[in-house]
C-alpha cells in the first residue's frame, strides 16, 4: 500500500518534471545550441581528430551532429516533453471551447456607453442583429434579462496551441523517420547508358528494382554563358512498364517510391570519329569511345584505349590497339592534326612509328574529330516521411494562424430606454489581442450609431 | 531606371527619419504626421521601383520577380520593413517605432546601392532559381524578418525607458511596447514558419531534399527556435517583458546571421 503510494508519487514527480515548461525551454535552447555547434564546427577538421578536445568532439559525433546520438536523444526528450505538457493542459482548453455562451456575466463594468437619441426599440434590435452577424453565437435577450444581449466568436483559438504542438510533434517524428529509413544517393548515367543500382550516401549499393536509361542530356546557355536549362531525357523500365520523363532542375521525375532530381552533369571522354581505309579501297567510318572493341574486317580488330581532347597540346588524339590476324598487336596514337604535327616536327613519325596513321601499312586511319558525350548526375531519393512532414507543415501553419489571428471575443450589450432614445452599455472580453478587441468595439459602436 | 527610383527612395527614407527624430524630440504631433506622409510617399515610390524593375526584366527577356539576388533582397527587405511598420503603427495608433525603423530602411537601401561589388544589374536566372516557390519563399521570409526587426526596435524602446535616451519612447506606453513586441515577433514567427516551409518545398523540387542541414537552413531553424522561446516567455514562471526583450534581441542577431553571416559558410544559399 505504502509502496504503491511512493511509486505513484515518483511517477507524479517524473511526469511533473517531464511536462514542465522550463524543461521545454531548456530543450528548445539545447536543440538551437547543438544546431549552432553543427554550423561552426568544421566537418573536415574532425575527420582526423587531434588531441583531447578533438577526440571528445569526434566521440560526440560533432562532425555530423544532426545525425548524432546526442541530437537524437535531445529531440526525443523534446518530443516527450511537448506531448506531456500539451496533454496536461488540453482538457482545460477543450472545456473552454465547449463552454456555453455566457449570458450572466455582466459583472464587468461596461467599457463604453453609447446613447442614440430618437431611436426606436425596433431599430435598436435591427442594429443589434447586424452586430450579431459579426459573431458566431448569440444569446439573449432572455426572460430574466430582457435587455441583455451576449455575443461571442473565436472559441477555436483555445485549440490553436494544441494543433501547433501536435504539428511540431508530427514534424519531429517525420524527421526521425526520415533519418532512420529514408535513403538517398547520386547516380551518374552517361547518354545511352542504363543503370539499376545507386550508390547511397552511406556508401552501400542499392538495387532500384528497375532500370533508368539516359537517352540525352542537354544544357542550354544564356547569351552571357550562364546556364539556362539542364535537362535529362530518361526512360524508366520495370518489366514491361516504362515511363519516359524529362528531368530538369526544379522538375524531378517520380517512379514508384523513388524521386530523381537533376543534380549535376559532365562531359565524358568523348567518342572518337575516324575512318579506316584498306589497300583495296574499302572505307569505313567508326564512332568509338574508350573501351569499345570493333572488328573492321576478318583480319583486323580495333580496341580504343584512350580518347584525349588535347593530347600533349597537339589537339585531339585517340590511343588504340590494332590486332591484325596472326601478327603482334600494334599501338597507334592517332592525331587529328597529324599533318601539321609532322610538318612542324620533321622526322617525328620516323622516330615514333606509333604516331603513323599508316602504321599497319595496308590500312590507313584518319581521325575526323571527337564527339562530346554527356553524362547526367541524378539525385535519387526515397523518403517514407514525406507525407508525414507535409501534413505536419500544413497543420503547423493552420495552428499558428488560429493561435495568433483568432481570439475568443465576448461582448455583452445591455440596452435601456432613456428619455426619447436608447442607451447601449457595452462590455467586452478577449482571451488575447486587446488591440483587435478595441477595434471590434469601435466597429460595434459604429453599427449601433447606424454608421455602418 | 529602377535603380534611380531606389536612390530617390533611399533619400526619402533618410528624410522621414529626420522628421520622426524631430517629432519625438520636440513632441510635435504635426511633424510626426508629416513624417508619416513622407514615409508613405517613399513606400509608394519603392513599390513603383519594384514594379519597374520587374517590367525591365521582362523587357530584357528574362522576366522574373525582382527577388533573386543580394541587391534585390536588400531592396525587398527594406520594402517589407516599411510595409510591416506602417501596418503596425496604424493598427496600434503609435508612430514611436518610426524613429528606429526608418534609419534601418535607409541603411538597407544605402547598403544595397553603395556596397562595392554589389551588382544591381538585372541578370538571367540560373536553373535552380527558376521556381515559383522561390517567390513565395523570399516574400514570406523577408516579411518575417521585417516582423522580427520591428520586435527588435520595440525591444530597444523597451530597454531605453528610463535612460538618457528615454525621450525616444515617449510616444508609446510600456504595456503597448510589450504587447507590440509580442505581436510583431509572432507575426515574424508565422511568416518565418511559412518561409521555411515554402523553402523546403522548393528545396524538395530543386535539390531533391527538403532539408539538407545547409548552414542557412540550420540558422533559420535556430532563429525559429529562439523565437519559440520568446513566444513562451509569458508562460514561464517569473519571466516578464525583460526576458522577452532579451530574446527579441538575441532573435534579431540570429536573423542577421541567417541573412548575412552564413554567406561566409559554404552552402547552397550563398549570395556571394
Ligand atoms: C518548437 C516547438 C514549439 C512551438 C512551435 C510552440 C508553439 C507555441 C505557440 C505558438 C504557443 C501559443 C503562444 C501564445 O498563445 O501566445 C504555445 C503555447 C504554449 N506552449 Fe508551446 N511550442 C513549442 C514547444 C513547447 C514545449 C516544448 C513546451 C513545453 C513543455 C511548450 C509549452 C507551451 C505552453 C505551456 C503554452 C501555453 C499554452 C496555453 O495557452 O495554455 N511549448 N506554444
């Protein structure tokens, strides 16, 4: 019995502690402080920690504080605190929200008295009906108090805080879900290439379960050479389901649970375009990139080893290995500008047979040029928390508007016939926003005076 | 053309600051209402300047809302500041903030036009900036910053009372100061919240991640959290207007760091 009571009291103390506003303030400041540390600490310096402080910082995960255990714990405590604190107060707010309109409360002295001369009760009632339009609820006049009118509006503002706190809780949960289960990574796809795996930011390789092919990457420029558009034309294929999409910055593509965004691009070693003639007059044009192997005829196989846009400052060149049937393989450095090179450096071809476009005698090679081969870099994401976060954001804004731009306004008006006119005594009360209440009363006075 | 209008606006703001100063030190109501008209004129011209710039960007074939580079952001910050000041002053029927807000508006405009290396040219938008979310993001953030700047001015008014410079707070009661400090900060808070949300949506589309812990994002979160504390100061036992004023000051420092300081840290948002 006693033990139970002690235990209960301990729970009580704990709940009190974890629901206190002071703890809330402390935790919010803690989150702000940790975030600040994260922007000031250089992540690079902490990759190789030095000395006691360096090692301590490393142990505390300060190089990636936003994903550290410490941050996680503070965020969870904050979540618990926020929920407990709100639950503790919620019943009172709901009671306030449910409360019937209060007719009896004329205990407050009237703030304003307006006397309108020559007004009939009928018109006075019409004007009060007009006042009532500005409110949600009206009570009176009743039997006991024939002259008392009560109005109110904005009770929902009592609930605003709880919607805000709920939204913050949802956002916190969303952030945690995102951090734990969301994946992201970048994938590089050359034009014409297809991928089905992405290296994630944590270093592991993720199988998408479908293929992404990049058909074309384009970049447009403004006249002043600033980039105007980056665009990747891609095709997603999963079984016989396909989807073609144009991914641009600010216009991602979504396939299944995955989103793909334009992140970056580059030019790969281009493709080399060259012709080969054999002694009998057979001529062929080939387009090859590094690693490509092609059989020219039964007697010759060609492997492109390197494509250089500017080899030794002498312009475009291709390094290929030629394998004539039954003979030793031969290396060829095929320069586009070989005529000029030979003219400026007499004897060079004799000294370096590998520079000779006719190194195989029977065949002669001619490099026409290089073709750029773009690759695109796409950012891939699969975040299960998107919907949670979006809902939290919407609720947050809705709640804040309720908190700051709605208030519970109550107005009591007592009318009394005096001489040939009617006197209106106005009392009012607001749970916040006294400036707004004052303006409200000004408006009501105008209506009563017939100016509105 | 637009830059000439902005130059004129800069001087009008300086002039209305002087008028507000004369009016608070001489306690002449007339001068204060002249100052209001002058400020109003400056504000209208400011709006005309923004529209002109927008039209000019269309004439040059780029066609974008003038909210995209550092120069434009300074000009728009000043514009938001005067707008929020006007609204608050009219609603509360007090011009006491004018003497603090107008010099800030003037400084922002002057900073925009005289800082060396600041480009006031209309330039085409790089792909990441071609987004309607950018427009809503920038507008909401700067209106929010303007709200916080007002709260900051009111915190100064609050702390000057009873000092040698106390004459600057004659036009406003301590209760009204405290209340307005709260409502302007709350306005800033709501707008900053929407600004962070629209920014996240934009980042979601542009970079594939609605939150990447980029320094500017983090500092906007820090700013947001500081104002969370400020908005709760009424509910913490024993915290009064003084603590609120302190947090309005700290919050404003965070706003400045969010706006300018993080340009010196690497990230996606840098203007420099
Ligand atoms: C980021 C987090 C939070 C946000 C955005 C937030 C937002 C708000 C807002 C907008 C209000 C209304 C203020 C007003 O009426 O002027 C409020 C009230 C309040 N908040 Fe928070 N809050 C947060 C965290 C917390 C935490 C952690 C606690 C505490 C443990 C807390 C406790 C309270 C209390 C007690 C009230 C007063 C409620 C009432 O009117 O009865 N808040 N909060």
